[in-house]
């Protein structure tokens, strides 16, 4: 049985499925995550492209799929780059989760969303 946690947010800016979202400027609002943002929420699961003012689902905890910006080995922690894509998290950075398959530029891979500090 899979028990994940997905929450619906109001998009404050353009976003898209498989990108990483961060807390917005107000409660129940989200933005596309910037590079290694300390306030990352999770991975957008709402299909398609999202424009500002639309609603979007964000996986906060559990299984999801994330778009990679470059190489990330399976089992490694990921954070966001400036475009909201997954990149390898370095020690001490806020990580959004762990990739379950090896990632490459623009490859969508399964992941576990589990915010933590990368070791």
C-alpha cells in the first residue's frame, strides 16, 4: 500500500510537471524552485505546463518523477537548479529527495520525495 502526501497549491509563476517547487510568498502558494532553495516543497505532479494563477499538485512526500538537469547517480540526493530541474545535492544543502534511477540531462526519473539535508 502506497501512502504519499500530495498538496494542491496556487502557482505564483509558470511551472511544469516534473519540476521542483518551493514555498511561495503566501500560504498555500508555490513557485518554481531556484538553485538549492532552502524552502523546497517537493515535485510538481500536475500534468502539463502550469501558468501563474492556476492550481497545481505537488508531491511533498513519497513517490514521484523528476526532470534532471544533468547526471545524478541512482540513490543520490537531489536539489533544484535555477530552472527547477534536479541536480546532485552537495553536503549541507537542502535536498528534495533521492533519485531511484540514474539521471541525465532532461531525463525524467523516478524518485522518492523526502526533504532532508544532504550528507
